C-alpha cells in the first residue's frame, strides 16, 4: 500500500545522493505503476514528475525527455492533478530553449505582451 510513497522518497531524495540518477529511473517507474494500481494518484504523479526530472538530470536525450513530459502530462490531466505537475515547467522550458523549439508557454506570454502595447 505504501510502496509508491516509499519508492518516491527513497529513490529520489536518498538514492540519487549515493548513486547515479539513472539507477533511480526503474524504481520510479515501479512507483508510478504501483501508485496507479492502488489508487495512490498523488504518489504516482510524483513518481512521474521525478522520472522526468531524473531523466533530464541524467543526461538522457532531450527529445526523449520531452516525450516523457508530454506523455505523463496527459496522464496528469486525466487524473486532474495538474498542481503537482507545475514543478516540471522549468525543465520543459529549458528543453525547448536548448533544442531551439518554440514553446507554447513563452508564446502565450509574448503574445499577451504585444497586445498590451
């Protein structure tokens, strides 16, 4: 019952200080799946967020990380847990800037700024 929460805490806060970030990705996937299976949605969403952050920090291909962010973003919206997902926005923006892709979040901001003038 508490597996998802324990995995989230141990493999994000503790294990990453001792070992490489990549070694925490598989346990985080397990935490995500267990959280969904047992109805611990907040832990599942936390694990999904941690998967994206650890993938970015471990040097995974940026396009792959962006795909993960979009995939889990859809899952978050399905469960109406967008508030937990806001911590991923800086990583998403960084990936867009590093890859030279336009970002919808920036686009909305700049379009609004032009309308004010």
